[in-house]
C-alpha cells in the first residue's frame, strides 16, 4: 500500500466517525457508573438517627419507617421498671447520621423475668466463696441467716422462705438468703454424759475403779461348831455350869 493511499484512509470520515462513537460510549459509560453508584449508595445523603429509647417497639418502628430507616431486634434485656417490648438500647445511637435504608439494631425489654440456675454451693463452700460466685452470676443476696453449725460454712439457701437446691431456676429479682453456720453446736448434736451408779462397797475412791468381785464368806470354824454341839445328856457345857 502506497503512502498516499494510507493517508487517504486516515482522513476518511468513516474512521473518524467510529472513533468518536467509541469515545462517546466510553464517556457515557463512565458517567453512568458514577451517577449510578451515587444513586445506589446515596452519596452525599445522610439522615440523623432519631432517639427511640424507652419507646414501644411499634412506635419505634413507625418513627424509623417515616425516616426511611429499618429496625431489627438483635437482643433482649430486662428492666423491671419499664414495660415489655420497650426499647432499651439502639445502634447507631441517637444523632448519628446514616444513609437511607440503614438498619437500626435495638435491644427490647423482655416480658418475662429472666431466671438463673443455682450453682452447687450448698454444703460445698464457705460463705465468702458462695457470695462471690452468686454475685458474679447476677443473683441478688439478702442478709445471711446464721444457724448452729460450723462457722462460715454454707448449709442451705432459701428463696421467699422456700429451700432451693443446685440446678433450680430462680428469678433474678428474688433475693437469696444463705444459711450459714455460726460456729456453735446444735443442742440436738450434744452428748449428755451420765455418771454410772455405783454402790458404796464396789467403788474404790482412791483408784477411781470399780471392784467387780463379790465377797465370799468362809464356813464356820471347828471351835465354833464344838461350842454349839450338845454334850451328854443333851446339855451344852454352858448349861452344865448353870446347873
């Protein structure tokens, strides 16, 4: 191909028309991506998050929907003084600026009192150990009740006057009363010592021992027998002298 022919094709309107068309497509594509992303991501748009704490879930949902926001429950808590389904916490917090369609995560108040399982602390730990373990788990503790027994040893736990054991479900609002030993022996556990009754003859005061032997008397002697034996004539020697 001659140089003149190549230069003529380079000057062709058809070639330049295609080049301008391709450039226009590229420009339109870049502009479309830019404005499309801005529209999709709500670029430059921000909505202040309203304060919905301590409002009912239905009211909070209505408020957020009016602002173009969504609400999702991600946890539950319990506050005795607040009604059930009340908003306890929200994230993002009030005043934070978010984009339209953002999800607001909330924690609502549980309608039921939470319960906890009683751990194995009865007859298995001291008062200090039991109080530390129960407090860390979230139990409420009343003043300990002292009963006869080993000092500071846990013998039982009562809730509203009812004895409970390990594994029982207990409401976190119910205080626990720990029954702990006061270091004194129970009267029913005392041993009464009674001195055995000894006769005056069987007890040796010097040695403090008991003589279990029985005294045996000897038979009468021959002299005594002869003095009581009658002589001839049927009279005793004493009777003869009197005669």
